[in-house]
């Protein structure tokens, strides 16, 4: 039987692609989703069980409608599937009192407080002495600035992908896994997507291939993006029950150098029985095909001695799990979601610079709605009219 022409082909079914496939198929589009592996898998940007989500997004007001809508969608998905996706454990941000100008996170407590106040989101600036009383397991000196958002929390990222793909399939989406897209060729009336198995036709394509995005993106977009290796550690704790999403908030600890940022994630129900702590680095770029996916004992020991022991008491040196995960970054750390220079029929929407998951399902919905309503042209992206407007994320 001849392959039908699809309304939409989604290339890459991770955080962004699974969201687009779910929302587009729910809107009634004929969707084909293709992934080179079988998501959720551990090779791209969406792994390690959990991601931080905050309604007061200090990165800028352009993100607010998306994260707010994502929280609503996750609650809808939880109600439909009885799968727990969002744990509102609260979130703590710790920075220097004196911001470091030009640093990636700069004055993040103050920025977040301003965004929260403008958006009517609860956010409390906490005195270091009070923070020490509330969180005696964190070493917070008087030269730190601390902020707390009660509505922040952790989202189960791999489960979200799984649920969105399952529901997309139930709504009629055709999903092909373990099939790699090797070419995307637009013409005036459609787009041809080629894999080693065959070619497919569609009116629209969403390219959401995460850290592999440079392989298939137009060169104008590809050259704006860098991929970096990030490491996630899980450490044992003296009393694990006091490090759960029911007992403590997550902690974003922002230091004077970008590469000294760390995040502590409480243990969610069903998660790896340990305290997850992430690092961040932008000094060495890499590629998914050549990245070193092993984490050495030296790397673990150095990280523990430099970043964990001085900040968090009760977290033990024993590392029970460590994973490598990949960031895709633009030069200004903001998203890149735009029409492909080769054709308005192709939308690029992966690179989310280490802070994309919390927005992913709402971004998927916005992109799916745009395609469903025929607004696939570059002009459509520039419209700037609706709440969920994608214009701020266009190529800069
Ligand atoms: C360590 C780490 C911590 C993070 N922490 C946070 C956080 O706390 N909060 C937050 O909001 N965000 C966070 N992020 C960012 C967030 O996880 C990412 O923005 C998001 O996961 C990006 O998803 P994606 O869909 O772009 O990529 P992926 O989920 O990697 O999906 C890309 C998919 O494309 C497929 N693919 C690739 N090439 C092809 C091809 N040629 N043909 C077919 N399929 C292909 C891949 O197999 C993959 O399944 C973090 C990221 C990392 C790495």
C-alpha cells in the first residue's frame, strides 16, 4: 500500500517531539513520528528521571505562559493516565549577594523575584539566617542571597515522553522508532523525509532532534548551536527519607563561575534511591557521536569534594549512579524555535539550552496549533499577538 501523505512528520520524539506528536494528533492532524532510537532513551537531552520546573522563570517573561501551561497539561495528563508527572516540592535558589556581571545566571534571585512579582507568582526572598534555620542541611553563609518558590518542583521527564507518545499513538499518530532520518527535502508543495527504509511525504515537518539537531538543520541554524557534555550524579544519604520530594525543595546553587553551578534534586516516588546532584559546564563542546559517556571515579570524587561536601551535610560520598546528558545551547542561552530558512514548512524546535523541559509540552502545543491553523510561515512566527507566542525564540 502506498504511504499516505501526512499533515505532519515529527523528526525526533524526545521532550519536544513527543509533545508535538501528542498535541498535533489530539488536534486531529495525521501525524508520523520518527526517532532513530526508542524514546525515552538515555542518549540525548532527556534522561535522568527528573527536571526542575519553576513558574517564576528568571530567564525572562517570554517563558512564563509556556511553563504555566505546561503545569496545566501535566496535571491533565496525570488525570488521564494516573501516572504521576509533577511533584510540587518547592524550589530554592541560592546566589552570591553581589552578582557577577556577565555570568550566565547573574543575579538570579533578584531576577526571579522581579518576574514572580510581575506574574503574580509566590516567591519569597529569605534571609540567610532564616534559611539556615529552615534548611540546616545546607551550608548557607551570610554572603548568600536566597529565594524560595513554593509552586516550583520536579517533573518526571522520561515519564512525560512515554505518556505523550502513548497518547499520541492512541490518537492515531503513526510512530516509527529505531529509524534514522537522513534527509529532509522541501519543495513548493510538500516535504520529503528520507530514512534508510523509505521516503515519506508531509505538508509540514517539525525537526526536534535535540543534540543531533545540527545534522539536519539548515547551516544558518546549525552554526548557532553548541552541544556540551553534562554529568548527573546520584549520591547516597545518611537518611534518605529526609531527601524526598515530600520533605525538601530542590536547590539551585549558583556560584561565581558558571561551571560551579550545581542543582540538588530530592528523590521522587519511584526514583533512584539517592540524592541527585547535577553539574554544569560550557567550556568543552562535544558531539553525540563522539561524547565520552562514561563517568570516571576521579570525576565523581572531584565533584563530591569541590561541590557536594562543602554545601550539603548528610549527602554521602558513595555515588550509586552517574550519567552523561547533553545540552544544546545558543549563544545567548535562549531558545531557538523558527522556520527553516529552506522552507516555512519545516519548523526547528529542539535547542533549549539546558532549561527547556519545563516548557516542552506547552511549546509542543503551540507549535502543533500553529501548524493546525496553517500558520507555518515565517510571518506567522513574527505575529506577536497571542499569549503563547513563539516570536521571541526566532533566530536572532
Ligand atoms: C543534565 C541536564 C539537566 C537539565 N535540567 C533541566 C531542568 O532542570 N529543567 C529544565 O526545564 N530543563 C532541563 N534540561 C533541558 C531539557 O532536558 C532539554 O531542553 C530537553 O530535554 C530537550 O529535549 P529535545 O526534545 O530537544 O531533545 P531529546 O529529548 O534528546 O530528543 C531528541 C530526539 O531526536 C532523536 N533523533 C536524533 N537524530 C535523529 C534522526 N536523524 N532521525 C530520527 N530521530 C532522531 C533522538 O533519538 C532523540 O530521541 C536539562 C538538560 C540536561 C542535559
